[in-house]
C-alpha cells in the first residue's frame, strides 16, 4: 500500500442516525408460518400396464425374428 494513501472507515461515515438498542428488531425479516400442503389425489397407476405392453412388444419382436431366421435357413 502506498504510504501517502490512507483509508478510514467508521460507523459515523456509514450511518448518520444513531441506532437504538432495538434497531435490529425493526429491520428483521417478517416470516410467514408454513402452510400445510393440500391433499391431492394420487397420480393414476399406469406403470404396470405400460411394463406389460413393453415386455409383450419385446417378446413379439423376438418371435418375429426367430421365425424369419428359421424360415431363411431351410
């Protein structure tokens, strides 16, 4: 730091009003109490039919490929 440069900082420079003992209470955030979440209907159960359809589709493709390969070999 150069010798000719001085920095001074005090509360008098920042705040022109003298804070009272209860000043922090006036500036505190006001929080609202948390509200309970509303009960919502459960999502429709569509996972099991979807998995069954995917397994049937895979089995169908496997059977199709099996019969195609079987008929090409003879």
